[in-house]
C-alpha cells in the first residue's frame, strides 16, 4: 500500500514537471524588472519553490526525480535560454512549517510557482 502512495507522488511530480516544461518552451520577454523573471547573460532564470518533507523517503525521491528530470531536459536541450532554478524547503511533514516555507519563498526569493504538499494538511 505504501508503494502505491509513492507511485502516485512520483507521477504527480512528473506531471508538475511537464507543466513547467510548457513554461520553458514559451517565448519569454527578456526584460529585467520586478514582475518578470531574472535575466542573466542571455538566460532567463525562473525560480521555482519545492516544499517537501525532506525527512521522508518520498520527499527525497521526489526532489531527486525533479532534479534529474531538469538535468536531463537541459542536457537534451542545451540551447534553451530559460532555466528553472529549484529552491527546496523542508516542511517537516507539518502544515505550519509548509506554510512558513511557502511565504518565505514568495516574499524573499519571489518564486514563480511552488511544487509540494505531500499530504492533504500541508496543502491547506
């Protein structure tokens, strides 16, 4: 039964990455102001937050899968100027640290999106 939950979590991480890759393929205006992504040396960096329970096996697997998927994508498409930069935070499996991490990512790093919420309580 535990394998089934892990399988669903990995599938959700893959679906989320596929949604992000659509953003990578889009033409992004290369201006550097407060509302647009950061442009450095003809590269557009899109900040994405990842909030997972890093103490759990599932959290470690999900982060590893997302990182490997990004690495594989950019290895095959090295001509893309848009780069996803992951910023991971530990939710400790509790809703309050997950909320705190989400607010911190939005305010300090100004992430474009957040991936996470392994449990229903964390997503509320």
